[in-house]
C-alpha cells in the first residue's frame, strides 16, 4: 500500500519508536505511584519525553508539557480551561476538535466569531482577525496549518495582533508539530499549543501534547488521582499534575519521546523541505491533468505537506474508493473540518493527499499514474 | 549516617531536582521516605548524603528549583526540618 494519509496519522514511524514502546511493555509500572524500579522506569521515560517536548516547543520547564491522549483532548482542555465568559475568535480553517468544543460552550453563553478569509491569503486572514475582535473577546484559537488544504496560516502576525489586544491565543499545531517551528519563546500571546503525538511527531496513536505556558491558570475538565498530594480531596494546582489525572500512557509516551528525538535530530526544516518538495511536484503534475482542480498556493511558503483536489469527473468519495482499490491510501470527504470546507467553498468535500518524511518520490509518482488512469 | 531529603510535590518535581543534582555530579536518588520524615503520605523525595548537602542547596538555589521542604535524618535522632 502507498500511504498518503499522514495528516490522519503517520503510518511509518522511525524504528526506534516501536522499539521503545515494546521495551516499555515489559518494564513499566505506573508512573508517580511508587519508587520501585518499574514505577520509576515509567516516570523516567515520561520525564525524558517532557524534556524533549519542552525543547521542541521552546519552553523552559518540562512541567509546561502535559501529555494527553491526542490533540483533540489537548484542545478541549485548553479551550474549556480558558473560557469563562464573553466571546472567542477562531480562524475559518479550524478542525472540529476546535469548533465542537467551542460550540458546546454556547450553552454557557460564550459566543464565537469566525474570522473567515480567503484560502492562502495572509493579508485577508489578518484583516479578518482584526475585524473580528470584539470588546468582550476573551481568547482566540487558530490552526497553524489547515488539515484540509495544507494552508500555513500567519500565526506570528496573529500572535502579534492578539498580544496588542491582550487576548490569549491557543494554537492548534496538529499539522505543524514536527515540520514547522512552534516556538513559544518567540510567541507572545500564545498560552497553549496543542499537538498530536501520532502525526508529525511520529509517536504512537493515543498520545498528544498540551503545552501550557507557565503561570497560565486553566480550569480542569478532568480530575482524579495524580500520585501527588494524595491526602487531599482536591486537584493539585501545580503543573503538570493538575492536568494529568489517572494512569499515563507510559509505553505510548516512550514511543513519543523517540519520535520527538527523531524530529530534533533530523530538524523540522529538513522534514519540511522534503515534504514541500513532494507537494510541489504533486502540484505541478496535478496541474497538468484534465478534470482536476487543485487547491494550492502560488506562494509555496504558504503550504505544508497536505494538498486537496476535486474532480468534475467523479465525486471525492468515488476517487478515494478507486484509489483504495489500487492500494493507495488518501482521505476523501470533509476531513472532520466542515468549517474549512465552507470557508474555502469546497462544499462537497475534497480528496486529500498528505505526505510525511518517509514518503518517497516513487510513491508520489505511482499515485499520479494511478490517478491519471482513473481521472482521464 | 545522615541523609538529607529534599521533599517534593510530585514525582516530576523530584525528577527535576534529581537530574539537576546529577548533572552537577552530586549523587542523589529518588525515594518515597517513611512518614516520620515526610509527615505525610505518598511523598517523593530526593535523598542526598549530608556530605554533598551544602553543594546541593547551592545548585538548587542557583537554578531556582527549590524543594517543598528539606528534612535531615540522622540515625538514632528524630528527623528535623532545615530551612533553606
């Protein structure tokens, strides 16, 4: 199978990731519950993962790293943790993991403004955010890279806007972590960054990260045993325990630690260049095909390792099915991001192709050949 | 024998102190001491020989990574708190 659905999850991982997970299966007890060897083994591997993640995201303290089960959980924790009253603002390209928790807050009277803007248009995006701020805007959420179109939003400029307004910003780094720098030491308004462990960080499924800037007080949405302050009936105030209740996924986090290590060693820029080159080639070849409309940026720096297209010959679901028969994995439909589709005008969905550091030029070439046979 | 225990709020806090000390070549270990030392349950502590205590305190102060409490335990004597 040729796997081109890395925006859903990366299928091919560095071998060290699997080794780390398997090794932990036999060695790890429950972190933070005792001081015997297997408990401390789990604690040690989790702390190492925190250190590496802190380095990747530009935070000083490992305690600013909170492990979650995925980016969706991280986003729910950040959004529901920060929301109190008033309103919020989001970009027009948000995933349902942002839109749905925000919609659920409407019952509490929290309104949402969508800063809709044209695809791949940074000026329009900044204008939309600027126009969308209200006097009672409490927080902002912005995806770094659209999971549908690969559109890299101008988060540095949005961060600057939010900073001037005194509005905390939450970044969804689901499609950027591991390929684009998300450096909290350089971002002033950003209070939280949310990322999955199983996409660009090459960790196992069931892992995610919430980076919560030191000093930011978020309400909790999950309370329970933390292994600390055990005689207390209330959740600890200090990090990361405040947000890590219950047994941690130590084998998964061990794998994630190795995935992050891979990214740190290889370098985000190197990974991005590899993915970008593949996408650039895809864009140039898809442009030559009849019956295809691709959604790509003329300015290549505005697009990551994801691209969407539609065809006037078949609907996107049929194309996806026909490619699947040819053993090519892509994702068709709305990609859990109806807002992004409605903003861009792709109201019937798209076929999405997404690459990783392990995708080869041969695989892309084979995909193009198979697609051409289907479409033309 | 005299052992110093840096009492911590969590295992993560203990690991931070332990790694910082080890990085500075100070021998340390993470333990769950008995109640007569911690006065509480489920407490992680970083144990350091009293020989290295002064140096350990200096390192922790310099890096602003402070324990919840410092308890000194001497054989045959009750544990006592020392204020850093």
